[in-house]
């Protein structure tokens, strides 16, 4: 059995998160937006704001919940990427928010989602 790369696991997590957000009626605008070295996993719209979503997935909570792996450095990078995304689209001043979607999926079981809206400012 071939071990999945970090990128493959990340793509699977983002696929799950996008499907989850779409079931809530959200529109996915972009995935994996990069600005310089800063990245945001998902840019979406929820009928109230542009939402920049950080996705974290783990196979268990043995070493902590996925949300605990969103570091201060990651938050700064998401802010930087979000600012650039809004600027490039001439949307500065539009409502925006930062969410985290944590996913736990053990042994190919159904994923468990934990969605924190307005997770950081």
C-alpha cells in the first residue's frame, strides 16, 4: 500500500470540506489561492460574506483536535492571502470572515465535521 503524500491528504480534506460547505448552500469561489508564500485553502461565499476557510483533517484526536493545528503563523498567512485575494478582485471593504473546518476521519469511516465560523480576526 502506497502512503499518501501530504498534498494528496490535503486535497482530500479540501474536497470533503467543499462538499460539506456546498450542502450548506455555499458557493466555492476558489481553492488553494496563493499570494507569495501565503495560502488559503478555500475561498467561498455564504450569501453574507466572502469566507476564507482553513481546513485541517486528522485520522484521530489522539494528538489533539484538528482545530488545534491552526497556528498563529498560519493565521497570519491566511490574512495576507485574503487581503491579496480581495485586492486583486477590487473587493476591499466587502464583508469577509475567517472560518476553520476541522475534519476527523478514522479508517475510512464517515467524516466528522467541526465548523467554527469567525474563528479568528
